[in-house]
């Protein structure tokens, strides 16, 4: 019996309270606890009939009164957290932000339940009542974490206005990982990236969000900052954190880009589908954490176990890929050669003097005349926004004379080359080109 109130009795001892005073406080606590339980039960019942019933999906159902007391009164981490929040000035933005940071970085799953559905815990402890006053600060709290430069530890001036959308934060806390916009505009990593880009980038097509290297590379720091700010573990030995899952996907996509064109056309859609399924599985893992009957022992650890359907799906393709690699090496002329990492039909020629790349149609004759180039210059490589060796993926004559490296005759950019000038004066937007119509997010002219 006494063990259930260990933290309470320790505080009473430190304050030199008499036995009579301790007993009276225990009676008051018990009465308040029962009243709060009844109020929460009524709130949950009313919430189930309200227009926002989905917000009441995260409740204390299945958590016994004893388990809740263990999480709030006997867990020294929560006791310390409550004392720290009580000392903060919640009338200031800084105080509210500090309260959020203290609560979320505690790693306590009972805190995650609160942010998923504040009404189910507001009356259970004064700390939750205080945190209710801080909810409006969540967009700014996450925004600062996402905008902070990983190298300098500071927020660049152009990113200082960034806020994480409140609905996105709500989806995160409620375990709707698959519904969070991790990259595309306006709430994802692309929106943040565009704040300090001279020309804004466009959305990536939905069906290619998890198979484009540059998209994943921009998404990963955004995911890292978001999940760490939310209180989840940075790494886990038992499974994939959300950050590790995105990193695993990037490694798989990079492997795919090294395969032949025939393999790529099959492997990329499979990788997209596998990752989408993995995100849905993350929703389930998150939901199990939010419904754990013993909040004190639940952990904010991993979102996807190792060696599950996701790992098996990727492993099956890499195993098959090894066979293709062996076959191509043994019989180099068996299959037609292809440029590594290229996407089929990315470059097209409406006629002999005009080339379409992405959403623009370039006048190659005008470019050749302006820069004194031969008409058979490799314009796809010249006009590619890719950097370094990745630009060679667009070469239609890879391996032929003049097309073997970036410094080959047909690939070298002319002196005084100005890509922006070419786009402005020697290119036109293709008819019917929509936002995000290309396989990568391209720069869009400001109007």
C-alpha cells in the first residue's frame, strides 16, 4: 500500500508534515482522483458523439486507476517534469516553449497520450492543465526544431518564420504517420527548403515521393528534427525509428539506380508501394503505444520492427537483382545497355531542334548558335539540373565516342554558360505541363 505512494510520502517527509496532515492529504487526493475519473469518463462519452469524435480515439480505456497513478505519482521522471513545469512562466512564449520541450523530451508515453487527446488527461494532474495552456505554441516549437541548421545549431534568418502546421502535429501525435506531409508543399520539407531558395521548387508527384533520391535526402533531416522534438528515440536496436526507415529507403533507391533500365522500371514502383505499406505499419505501432495498458513502462522506441514485411520485400528484390547483375556481367550483350539511374522517356524530342526536359521545351538550335556548339552536342547532360556524374544518366549515347565522362567533348559546358539565361530566353513551358509533372521537383520562376 505504501509503495503506491512512495513519491508522495517522500515529498511529505521532506516537508516535515505530521502523520495527521499526510492522512488528510491522501484523503483529498483520493477524492479528487475519483472526481477526475468521472469527469474524464463523461468527456470521453460526449466526445464520441461530437463532430470531432476522432480526437477522442486516444483515451485511457484499458488503463486501470492503479496504472495511471503509477505513471503520474510514482514515476520519478513525471514528478520531476511536473515540478519543472510548475516553475515556468507560462504567460510568455519562452515559458510555454520550455514547458513543451520539458514534457516532450521526457520520453514518457503518458505525455504522448496527452498531446494526442488533451481532454483525456487535463483533469488528472496539474501538469496537464499547465500544458493545455501551451498547445498553441506547438507549431512554433516544431518549426524551430525543423528550421535549425544541423551544422551551426542556429536558425537561418530566411527560415525564422517557419511554423509546423498544427494539423500535421496533431496527425503525428495521434499516430497517423502515413498522413503527415513529410515533403510536399506547403507543410513538408519542401516548404521549408523554399524559404531560402532563390527560386521555389515544385512538389514531387505523389507516386514518386519515396523513390527520388533528392526528395528523400531533403526529407530525412526534416523527419529527424520532427521526431526528436516529439520525444521519440534517435535510434533503436529493436526496429526502425522513422528516421532510420527513411534512411533505409534512400539506401534501397540508390541501389536501384545502379541497376539497368529494365530493372529500374520494375523496382521503383515496388519500392514506392513497399514504403507506403511500411508507413501504414508505423501507424499501427504508434497506435499500440498510445493504447498500452501500463503507460509507465511503454517506450517511445521504434516504429517498425526489423525483419518484417518491409525488410522482406526489399530483400526479395535485392536477391533477384544480384542474379541480374551476374547475368549482365556474364553476357554483356544479352540485354540492351542503359544509362544508370536514368528514367525512361524523361527526355523527349518534339522535333529535330526542340528538346523537352521536365516541364520546359528547349530550342537546341538557338542554344547551339548562341554558344557556338555543334548541333549534336549532348543537350540532355548540358541542361540537366543534376550535379556531377548524375547528369550522365540523361545521356542517350552513353559509352560512345565523346560521351564517356563529364569532361568528354559532347558533355563539356561552353565558356560563359548561363543556365538561367537559357531557361529565360531559349526555352518555353511545355503545353499542359502541370505542377509536379516531372519526376523531380524543378525550379519554378517567380511571377
